[in-house]
C-alpha cells in the first residue's frame, strides 16, 4: 500500500486485481499514479489477493473515507467493490482491465487510458441499480445454462484473455448439455419452458459487445429475464457470437420485472458478472434500486 503524506489532499482508493485478464497492470497503475500526482490527489493502493479482500477494502474505506474508489480489473472486481462498499456515499470509477469488461462496454467507457482516467477521477456519476440473486449482488449480467458452462470451463483452463474464451466457447458448444426445464414466476404470471440459457440482465451487453438485452437500463428500477428457448445449437452459437439479433426472434422471450422466482428441474450452471457460482435449481431475484454511484462520461 502507498499513501501520500499531505493531509490537505483529497484521497482516492485504487483497488487492483493483479490477475484479472491475465495482463500486466504495471503501466496502468503508473498512469493512475501520475494522474493522481498531477491532480494533487493522495492515492491509497490495495492489491487483491483472493483472501479477505472485501473486509480489507471495508477497513481502508472506513479509515480513509476516500472521495472516489477506482477499480482496475474486470466485472468480477467491480462486483467485489460493490459488495464491499457499494452502499457507501462514494463514486466508483472503473478502469477496465479484466477478461470480462462488459460493464465498461455498457457504460460507454472509451478505450483510451487518458480518457478513462479523466472519467474515473472527474466524471459524472450514475446511481446504478443492482440485482439481488439468492442473496448475492449482480451489477451486470448473470445467467444459467450454456454461457455459465462456458465460464466454468474458462475458469478451469490455463489460457486467459479472448483466446481462452474462444477456445472454451468451442469446447462448451461441442459438448453441450441437455436443455433444462424452467418455471419462471414474475409480474403475477407463471411461464414454463425448455431453455438452453436464461439471463438475468441489469444491462444490455456482454463484454464481447454482444447485445443480449436490448431494452436494458441500469437505473430504471427493473431487470430483465432473457429466455433463450431454442434447443438449436447453431442458434445458440450465433447468439453468443453476436451474429443473431434477438429482439424479435420467436425463440427468445424477454420479461421486465422488479422481482422473480426461477426454478429448474435439474441443477444448472450459474454465473454472476463473469464469475462461476456453482450449480443451482432455484433463483430468488429482486431489484436493488439506485444502490451505487458509478463514474460515467460527462454529458454536454
């Protein structure tokens, strides 16, 4: 950890996930340090270890009360920060540096490092919703079925980055499990269906840029359930590759709601914001409206 020694300075906390995306964060971290120094901001640094990170971040926040918290990592890293301090009155700035950066795509964050730092340090903020799923918080996109299987296989492989995703997508789709039967209760209605994949969506797009929820908004007090009913392997492959618009396809149904209960006939692979969470047969889901402040580009 590193901290400036001028008490009159603003204090920012930066949390770095060193293994996110399998890439070196040295240049990014140095750019953050230089920007903070130029802006006369005292920077508190924390590098995640995978052990007690949430508690350590809570302690740092309580001790320093930083004006902003910056996160250098992927969707999973941002989710961890949200779990730890999302309820606090603090703006969270995303520095996308993971394998899955879907949230940054939906926030329309640029690729240029200087522009990203400007937003993280000085940008406006959105009061963003979160989704509570079986007691866990989701910021972005969670799902059960084939995509969660892909993430499970990716996490178990040694190859990171986009190449790792491509390889595991091929392996997953060629060894696809049987479809599952789901009962979905939402808005006073009950739907029974066979499905390959069901998405619980607070936003629109996966980190690959694929739009899975065209009506998604991060601050509208609702989430969407996107049901891919088709059992056709080619259809599923095209959807995950972004080659098949889903807005009006007969094998896709979208339900917008504030809460829902989903049960399945067998345990199904489940992921939250790019992290595999085991196999489940029941999802109890509720919206958490305007739960965290997240930095976004300034509007003109």
